[in-house]
C-alpha cells in the first residue's frame, strides 16, 4: 500500500501495475488531498525545500516558525484541519477581531509543534520566537552554529558568515538579499554584503535574520 498526495495518482497507479506484472501480487494506492494555501500552492514548501517532521531535517524551532508565519488567510483553515483544538473554540475564534491574528498564529504553531515534537519542544520554540520579536524570552533554542576562533580571526564578512551558516546557496543571493534590505544582525539592517562582523560580537553571539522567517544565531565557542 502506498500513500501519497492526489497529484501523484498516475505515478502510483503505474507503480501498482508494475508490482502486479513483476510479482503477481496485489498492490494498492491511496491518495490524500493536498493542503493548499489561499494562493493555490502546496503548503509545506519553503525556500530551503520541504518542512519535515524529522527534527534533524527541520528543527522544532524552524517547524514552529513555518506555521507561525503562514498567510493570514490560511490560519483558520489550518487550525481546523490540522489541530485537535475543540470545534467550539475554533468557531469562537472565527469571530475574533482581525487584531488578534497573531494569537491565532501562535496557537496554530504551538499546537502543531507540540503534536509533532512534544509540548516541551513547543514551549522552547515559542520562547525562542518571542525572544526574536519582542526581546523577551529565551533564545537558547534558536538554531545556532558554533564557530572556532581560528576560522573567525578578527571577524567575518556578512557574506562569508551567511555562507558558513548555510543561510544561502550562493554569494550572489546574499548580495541581492542585502541590497533589498532582507538581512539584519541583532535587529539592525546590514548596509553592505561585505560588512565585517567583528570577532568581539561573535564571541557574545549575534542573531541573523534572513528575510522574514529565517533566523540563526552564530557564536564563537
């Protein structure tokens, strides 16, 4: 039995037919309706690829952030389809004022992260998220890369640092992001892609934000 998205129906049928012809055994396929966003695109895709349930591929923090940043128009659908929040509570939330959209997103992200990774990891991810956006909370669970003193020297340029952290596939991508104002360090926009991040700052630890949703901490260990 193979399970897959309904966009793979023809491929799955071909597989079952091949199994029958090669082995003589029965084979079956079952499709599941794809989760689409309000723009008609598959949910669960990011600039880095897929959102995985495996914490080694998508950390609990990254998983939490993905759902925390879904489009406003998709929040209630996701809460209704993917969580175990009681329907009575969901119906009440449908009437909330638009100013409470962040409460809905926080609930969605927390419920799904707790479902996949457990309540403890969900709490850590929530704290790390709050530390990013409000300056309060514990940021120790943010994705972090420890650098050596030897590789840092007196400092690293933003482009070299981001490449080292795996935040981009090429230096040209980083240049474009910086020019568009899409990179910040400790909340401050990076003025140039060759801006130097001093070793002194990296010793304390710096928080890099790429775009609106990707966060990473770098520190000399």
